[in-house]
């Protein structure tokens, strides 16, 4: 009959499933009858839950040691069991090699290995990372293994910027495009995440409340976006990778009827722009 051994990793930001499958001489048994690993629910914050069935304690120890090296001892929760499953030749060695440290860069991901065939999916921040992760995995394997790369460059790029800004407001001196010390500090903190976004341009959008005239607000918001761009360029971000836009008071996120709402509307927004879509934008 077909037997299947499995290791499943459930993460907050990613899910990786590692499965290896072999069969004995009774090859007529349907694969549909084989036990399968399942990742159910989500892991608690900052924890990596490891589940599945492996043939012996040594294999389990290898898997846990590798994962703890990647994610840290405190984050790895062991729910692996030992069972009567058959492993392919040297599966333990190749499993250890495929669990490369770069897997921690995959968000909402899944890695499935069945026998010598592997599939990986999830979100990464750029094309270079998409290729590099699979390349590092493949170079650890013998030619009988194959890896299908289904990694996508997705919303995680925008999430990098959103998480860095963390709903904070970049402040300016009243009625001007001069950054306050606190505002400049936040802009400085944005430089690192922006630098990670290869082959992407970042649009800096200035917004105001509805105080004053429409034209004055458009000009002020544009000048503030330019001030943020200048500060980022001073931190080493290439000017050509930054686009500025002044939206004035046209895109409020709160009511302008209260002081708190107007304060929320006076903001700087960072948006990802694909490199092939913004040649005409400056």
C-alpha cells in the first residue's frame, strides 16, 4: 500500500507543509486512501506549530533543530508524532537541506514535498527573492528532485510599507512643508523598508484637511510629498524610485468636522507602483 510521511508547519505569516511519499510493492492501492497531513487553523502569534508523522525520533530531531535555527527556539511548537511510515532514501537529509532559512521570508506560504516533487507558494517582496529562495532549495538536492515555483510578488510589498508606517502621522510645521523632528524621524525609519523593494517605485502622496482653498491644499500637499522625498533621498534612496503626488483634501479618511478627524486627514501615504507602469509618472 502507499504510505506517506508528513511534516507540516503552521505559521502566523506563512504555512509550509513538507510531505514525502513512498510506496511498497502493493502499488495498486489508490493514493486517495493514503493518510495526508493537514494544517488546521492558524498558529498563535509569533509561533511555528510543527505537526505530522515521521518514521523515527532522529528524523523528528533533525526537523525541529533546523526549524529552531530558522525561527528561534521559543517560536517552534512541537506536535510531531512517530508512526509506521516509510521514508524515501535519504529523505531526512534532503528535508533538512530544503528547509532553508529564506523560507522565513515567505508570507502566507505553503511548501509541499511529495516524493521527489516539491511545490512552494506564497508571497515574497520582489522577483529576486522569488527566484533566490527556490534556487537555494534546488542547489541542495540531487537531480531527481524538482521544485515548482508558485511564489508570487503580492500584497506583501505594500504590507512592508504599511507595517513600517504603522498608522503613524508624519508631522509638519503648521501650514508649511517643513517636517517636524518627529516627522523626520518617521521618514528616516521608512528608508530601510523602501530600500528593500527592488524594481519598484514608491509613490509618496500628500493629503490635507479641508481647511483653506482647494488650490492651496493641493499645493501644500504636493510640497509636503516633495519634502518627504527629499528627506528619503538624503537617506540614500534613489530619487528616480520615488514619485510624488499632492491629493489635497480630496481623499479624507475621517470627518473634517472634528479636530481629531482633521489631524488624521493631514497625512503622508506610501503606495507601491510597479516599475513597468510608472514610466510616465514623475
